C-alpha cells in the first residue's frame, strides 16, 4: 500500500502538489478529490516526540565532535582527540581507535555518509519535531515520511557490521563489548523505530478527482 498505489502514476503527474506538504492540507485545498485510503505518517506527540527530539539534538554534536574523528581525526584539536582517546581506552572501541586507516576504510566511509547525508536530515527532523503550533495538522508531509524511511533503514543496517565487529573482536573484553554495544544501540533502536512509525498503516482519505 502507498501513495502511488492509491492515486496512480497518472494522477501523481496531474496533481504533483499531493506529494508536497501535508496530505490533509492538500485535501482541504482540493475539494474535488474523491475519498480513498492512503498510508501516511502521523505527527509524533508526547513522550515519543520528546525522545526523538532528544535523539536528533544530541546526534548533531556527537557527529561533529566525536564520530567525524573517525574520518578527520588528525585535524581535530588535541582536547577533542583526548576525549575520544579516553573513551577508546575505557570502552575498547576498536573502530574509533583505529579509524581513519586502510583496514577500517569501510567504517570511515560510513562516517562520510553520516556527515554528508544524515546531518542535513537531523536539522529537517528537528524542525519538523518542533513544529507543534498547527493543531489541525495531523500528518507529516509525504516527502518527510519517505526521508524517514530512507534514513531509518540506512542507519539501522549500518549498525549490523559495526556491532558484528565488536562481537567478533578479540582485543575487547566481554565487559567492553557489552558497554560499547549499549552505547551504539540507540543508533539502531531509534532509526528502526522511526522506520516503523513511517511505514505502519495510518490511513487517511485522499484519492482521485470526483466526476463532475
């Protein structure tokens, strides 16, 4: 199910504004649209909204000051490098300890994607989560829903080789493995949760033009 299957490809070309903004808003502006069911993403509220807001707000400085050292480590100030060095020494994070390097180029490439593609989404998500003034808006724009799906599936799957590296590494103790996996786990849980919220069925009415 989805917008394409409900309205049809031809209808999408005729009514491109149905793909932008809130679908509920589009309905209000297009009274000649016939009612049909369409899967969309509900506005996040309450504790769920605050949890995701905290996740994305905290992710920005973590990406800039910690994660990015796995790509641009030598260029960071000593005080920030010392923080990461302390973390690696205590928790045994072999990825942050050894990147950037040839052997861990795959990890540095994930960080490159995080900076180039995930960072812009953080600010979009924060903006959407802060937009609570419009009481009539019940659903997010379709473009934001699709962005949530792309972000969520991408990030959650990148955690598979990362956690696999920790589990199979022989340098880390069992305690270090458990602690490091616990630190990384929110970056699997929240993206997976966001993906589920974006793809679960929440039906609203939108569809074909009414016959005059």
